[in-house]
């Protein structure tokens, strides 16, 4: 199954904001459980997507785009973390 169609729905602005907010939640708040970071990124991505598109109207595609972008930020963080850890070991 090819899931490349999801890449069309990722908004780089939302991805960047969610990535940074997730990083801040992980590093600044010791009591914030890591298991809730993807959920917070999903919710934040959805809220940002809706806010950006208030004038043009809200549709299911806009909500889905925000959700995908928020969750993609979590995956991007994990990918970058793994790359940095691998480069430190070498």
C-alpha cells in the first residue's frame, strides 16, 4: 500500500510549530508524560489548521491536514533523535 498521498496533506508551518512545542513539552516539563506528546501535537495541529483557515471555511480535509501535520512532527522528532544518537556513537 502506497501512503505517499499523505505527504500532500502535510503543512510545513504546522509541522514546525508542533515539532517545537513537542520538544518544549518534553524538555521543559519533567512531570509531563511522554506518552501524551503525540496527542498534544495532534490537537495543536488541528487547532492551528482550523485557525489558519477560518476565513476560507473549515472542512474535513483541513482538519485531517492539521492532524497529519501534528503527528508527522512527532515522527520527525523521533527520526532526528535517532540520527543524532547514531552520529554520537560513531
